[in-house]
C-alpha cells in the first residue's frame, strides 16, 4: 500500500517495503 524502498511513517518509524509490496519490514 506504500511505495518503496524506505518510508517514514507519522510515528517516525522507518518502514522498508519490498518491491512486491507484500512483505515489509517495520522497525
């Protein structure tokens, strides 16, 4: 639902999304 590869959410957490947009890693 979000572009890749790295995105900052409102909470300030770094979200890394795979290009398949299915599996993402949230820190």
